């Protein structure tokens, strides 16, 4: 069956192609050190060319593309970085995500290889090995949490301002890292006492982040290993994206720990990417699942119905799902009344 040119709309290809060009322009800016150069130091195109060794034939379109994307500002002939690029794309920033963007670029260029082998492109000895490295001090906690904050920023703001926290007094952020989510929630809902439960090595980045947000006296830190140590008692436990990063057995262990920590009637809240049950709509969640599969043998993004079944098998009642911002889904379950800890 033939189809004429008039029957085929090429706009989706144009759309994704334009984003591909733009994303690579951003990565090029990182690679050549542009955002480091312009942090607090405006420069003309000619000065940028001289300092970075660029050829003038491409520089104008390149710089102005970054202006259009919001990564640079132009005042007359002077270019400078924006708060967005300085926050995330400058290599020396404490909130930089440069390392992780470069890693993602390298992985996705090898997607055809992974599709044929079915194997992750990052070799780790066991499920959760990233956290094992952090537990043993083999990785930089600050860089790890900067990436986690970047991924969770929209989620944290929505949870803090849109979810109904009126019946919650004690909140535990399970694997809450540097405390950003707990701090956002406690700041918008001052009746809540929030506690971050995470490995001991997270304490220093937690203290630094709470000082930065002026929340030092409003969010506490409880050190522990959630596969070994009990969680503090709570009215609600926030899991963030924890459920999609682990094996089935580890996920069951986490939910058991959450169930035991909750008071009767307490809530478990898990906000993350989830794929629509028909697997046709949640593009960001499906590509997020691919990205997880490129680095993990066991992690994946489930369908919404499957995620709900995890909570139900963990003993939670009234399990429901609702949109969480633009791209993610919030799973909510309740511990039965009359249950013991």
C-alpha cells in the first residue's frame, strides 16, 4: 500500500532532530570548557575563540544557539553564562552534573551494542553496587547527590507544594541522601518533622545541604543501612525513586522495612518514572528505563500497574497512582489500621 508525501507528517522527526542538535550543542559547550570560561567573566565571541581555540566560522551560530536554549546570555557583544549553566554545567560547581552527562552520552552512543547483547554497558559486580561503592567511600557523595538533586528537582517541588501533608507529623525520607526532598517538604509544611535515613557517609553532604537551604534545625539525619537497620517510626515514608533501582528481592526487603516503620494508617510514597500500562505514552519513562538498563542488570522502570502490585504485595492497602509533575508518577499505599509495627 503506497502512501503519498501529503499523507505522512514528518514533524515528529524534525522535533526530535532539533532536540538532538540542541543537546549536542550543550554537550559541546561542556566539552570545550565554555561554561567554565564564562562563569562570572563575560567575553566577546572573538575573545572566546582566542581563549578556547575555536574557528570563527561556527562560533556565532554556536553561541547564539546556547543563548536561545537559556545556557548563555548576550548583552551587546558580550556573552556570559546563566544561573542555569553555572549551577549545572560548570565543572567546578558543587552542583555540577557534567560527569553524569558525559557518562550518559558515552552509554547512549553504544545503545546498538547493548540492544544486541542485552547486557549493561557499565559492569558492576552486584545489584546496588553504586551504593556499595558509596558505602565504602569509593565515590564522591557530593557529585552523586548533585545528579540526584537534578533528577528529582521537579518531583521535590511538586511533592512539597501539591501533595496533602495535613495528616502527617513524622516523615522519613528513605535513602534521602543530602536531604533536599525532606527540606523542600518541611519548608512548605512546617508542621512536619522530617528525618533523612541514609548511610553514614551521607552525613557530611547532608549537613552542607541543610546549611545551604537554612534547614539545619528542621530536618534531622538518622544513619543506617536500610538492608540491615530499622527505620525510625513515622507517619509517612518517602521512597523517591528507590524502588526502580534494585532487584526484586531487595525491593521486597525495602518495602518490608518501610511497612515495619510506619504507624498504623501510615503512608508509603514512591515518586519516580513509571510507564503507562499500555506502553504508548510515557516516553520519558520508557527512555529512563532504557538508561537504567544500560547501567544496571536488575533496575528498570515498571508499568504503573506493576508498581502498584509491589505495594500491594508488601501489605499496603488503598494503593493508588497519580501524576507527579509532568513526567513522573506517585504511588501511594496505606498501612492497615490495627497493624503492629
